[in-house]
């Protein structure tokens, strides 16, 4: 769908506030971007729709609304602000006054969604380069955004030092955009600004084409429930139970993002007491551009906590810590219960009560969550991630993985009672079946690098 074909809905919320855009269900999560006078919500499951925008003071937001959606939309929003009650005011073609700004806002939302939610081992340094380039291009537009220009300049230097090691055209274009931001926004006498301006004088034009290639077979398997649910080391044997740790509940890059990434064994009689051993898969290996890892590496001092729940109404009975082993790239830990905890778990077992495991960062905090809804979100994220990659790599196995993930997501949302999210996933399934995904999105450079054939 081209920009000129897109329609934007304007709704009065009653008493002044206005919503621009549909604000539909976001089964894979969304990203909120506070601008100077409005708040924009980017939904990666609806890239063909303009981002939704919440406006508290329409008069103050006229210029920003016009830049994002067009002058006609800004005018209709003013009329909507006069409504006493809620209601749909009208629909207009999307015609932003500042297309570059509107595109950068939507793109930034997607980049930040990938940073928070992506189940794939993306090069986070590449993703950060794209994020900070967009942030710099939106200087004066984003609310309360700290100055990241020195970090952007540092990233530019890293990628410039390594760019000749791989023939990867998309990075040339992104790095050129980043250098332009550094050159334009650093003081004229600044060392980084001078360096960037000197490079730009002979910088080649960037290419927007996606590199050919396909996703690794093991990664494609993560999109398919039958394969993902069968994951886990066999050495634990038949007595082991499995659980899935939600990667979005922990710091990025601490655990694997597949299903059944945790296993645990409970022995109810170790010298008369219970003993629980837990293992969690560590992060997937990332193919770093330039070969140098980025960010803080996990070490033996890092810790996660775990709780063992039991009862018809699950309550934590036993808690312990997990330590990280850099050699195995995994987490492990165990705990022996007290006599009271042992008696409680034995009573629960005799009564047929279920048991479950939760892994968390904080060793004392115990949050409540709905397991079915959490699974629905994970499968939605996998489905949207696979659908994005399909736009550049029309692979039969990847397409089957997208269908499997979205089917599982819809089923889980139905079971959780979130009917609108379930229908949104079925809508994405229809896109896969119709082939509409072929020009659905433009991939980030980090996603393109994931598909880029190894040299």
C-alpha cells in the first residue's frame, strides 16, 4: 500500500483529547514514542497503517499533526477536539507535510520494537546505529531524548573501520546517513564532525536492496511450535520438566528466545527433603559485523532467580538462584527446601496439584502473569518477525514457520480470551496466504545482515 493509498481515521475521545489513527490490537506489542506535543504508538503488526497518535492539546499540536498526517487531518482533529463525547469524526487520506519526519518516526518505532522484542540473534550494534541515526534526524522532535551524538560518532568509527571486511551494501547507505548526521550536528570545530565531513566528500551512494540469502535452518525451527516445543537437552532424561522463560521479562541477551528454554527436576526425597535443580539456556550467538561483540558480556557474577509454584491457585513454595557459566553459555542452580516446604510440596503432589517454574532477574520480586497470554505474545512476536523476513527471503520453510507461529498465537489468544488479538493474528495469516507480505515492510539493516550469506 502506497502512502497516498493510506487512510487515517480521526476520533474524538471527548472533552478535547483526540486520537489520530485506528489504534488496533497489537498482538506482538507496540512502541510508544513521545514527541514534543503528541504521543505516537507504532504497531509492528500493522506496518501498512499509519502510526496511531494520541493528542491532549490539539491547538498546541497543529504543526506536528500536519507534519505527521497532513494539514487536512490536523484541521479535522481541531473539530474533533470540540466534541463533548467520544466518536469517530472522519477519515482522510494520509498526506504528511513532512514525509521524511513521518517516515523516521515510524521506522524508529520498529527499530525499538526489534530491540525489545525480537526473538532473533540480531547484531544489536547495527540496530543501535540505525536507531541513533533516526534519533539524530529527529532532533527537536522527540521529547526528553538525551544527546546520543557522541555514541553515534563512536559507532560510525567502528563500522568505518570494519566496512571493507564484508561486501554488505545496506550498511554503506546507513553509515552514510549516520555520518551525515554527525557531520551536520557536531560543532564545526569538533574532531568527529571534521572526520565525518571529510569522509562524506567521497562517500559512495547507498543501496537500498536487501542482500540475498536465507535464515539458518535452526532459527527457522524456532518459528514452528512442533520443533520449538521439542527443544531441550536430552541429558536431563524423562524426569525433567520444561518451562519457557519470557525473554522480554529479562535483560536483552540473557537467555535464549526459544520455547522450553528452561528445564527443572524436582526430587522429593534427598535425605528427607526436596531438592530442585534448574537449567536455563543462555543467549544465542550473534554474528557480529566486524567480529567484535558488543555490550556487556555475561559472567559468573551474574544471577537470575527462580520460583517453584504449586497448588490449585499457584503460589511460590521454593525459591533459588541461577548462576551463569560462560563455558556452557547457560544458567544453572539448585536449592534444597526446608521441612515445611517439603511437606507442602508432597501434600500438593498427593492432591494432584500442578507445579510450575518461573525465572526472573530479581531474586525477591514475584510477579503474577497469565501463562497463556504470555505464550500468545511470544508466538505473535515470532510470527511478525518471520513475516518481516519473508519480504526479503521468500523461503518455503520460513513461510511455513510464519504460518505455524501465527496459528499458534491465534489459538493462544483465543484461549486467553483476547479475541481482537486472535483475529489480528488471523489477519496476518491471510496476508501470508495471499502473498501481500511481499512488500509489507522495509527491513532494518540488522535484519538484512541476518539474511546476508556468510563469506
